C-alpha cells in the first residue's frame, strides 16, 4: 500500500521528476514534497512484520523533516552518503485506514543506504500502529487491512 502524497498536499497528484526539486513554492515527486517553501516531506516505508511470513508488509508513507534534515536527505539521496545518518525527527504525514489516527504522530525517520527509502517508526510506542510494527500482525489482520483499501480477495 502506498500514499501518493502527504495528506497535507491537497492538490492534484501530478508528479514532477526528483531532479526538478524546488525548495520554494509547491513541489511533489515520487520521493520529495515541499509545500509553500516551508514544509518539507520525504517518502518513507513503514514496515510491519506478519506472523509466519518471511516478508514484512510495507506501507509507503510520508513524513515531515526539518529543512536542514530534508536538505541532508536530498544531498545524500543519489549516492547514499549522508552527513548524518539520523534518525531524524518528523511528523507522520498520512492517515492509515484500519488504525487509530496516525496523521501528525511524532516519528523517527531512519535514512537507508543504496537509494532505499527511509524507514519510519512512531515515537509513541503505545500507539496501535507502533505496536503492530513492534509485535507484528496476523495474516488475518493483514487481509483486513487490504480490505480497508478495497483489495479484499474475490471469494465468489
């Protein structure tokens, strides 16, 4: 599952190439978002282990970053060499169906090497989504989440 833009975006989701990044005004690409030249977002991955499955279930989500950390991330994006590997503080920028409200939850953004998207974790370890990330979910719960997004299996 992926969120094409931060919930704060509020515009058509036309994507510019990453190489066209602008820090003034509004900008949205596959990996970066800037709103009003003041709010900076990066696409991240939120992984949830699924009991009995070797692969984790991943959400493509967005987090805010300070301008300073956003610029650090952009500077290291192509070669994976970051002056500071974080983690960096941010605010979770999407509401996820099937969980207690996640928008504007404090989070940590962990940059990854080799052009992998950052991994995100919630700061509030008692939040339902943070507990799912820590403890994992059942395959049945995974099917419920898919159904929340209209991807229920066809049983006819």
